[in-house]
C-alpha cells in the first residue's frame, strides 16, 4: 500500500461516512463492534484504548477491509478460546479444592 493510500485511509472522517452510509449502516455498526471485540482480544490491540480500537474497527468495516463472514469467524474462534479458558479455570479450582480436602483429611 502506498503512503498516499495509507494517509487517505487514516483520514477517513467517520462521522461523514456513517451519516451518508445508507441502509446497512446499523448492521455495519454492529459488525464494527464485534470486530472491535475481536481486535481487543488480539495481542496488537490488547493494551490500546477502547476508543482507538472502535475507530479502527469502524474504518475496517466501512472500507470493507473485513467481511461479515471474517468477523463472525474471528469472533466465533475468540468465544471458543474464552470458553476453553473458563473450563481450564474451573478445572484448576476443582483440583485446588480437592487438594485442600486431602490436606484436611490427613490432619
């Protein structure tokens, strides 16, 4: 991507674009929020402010950098990873409780 193209992309005025967007803007705003959730889950955006992530997500969706299918797939994978982490934490808690009970029984 050329420097001029990058500058043009970065200078997208989201207020004007969204105001003149058309009938799909509400669906695309929802998609942008889902994309922002995915971006927040990535290492690159993990420590960035939420406002900046939302701005990037809106630009990505409005400029058609990402499709609805890509967004849904990415969010689905993120949710699967989150569920696996929750399951691992539950298992770790169960193991910890079992160890506590064993030590109580031994005393």
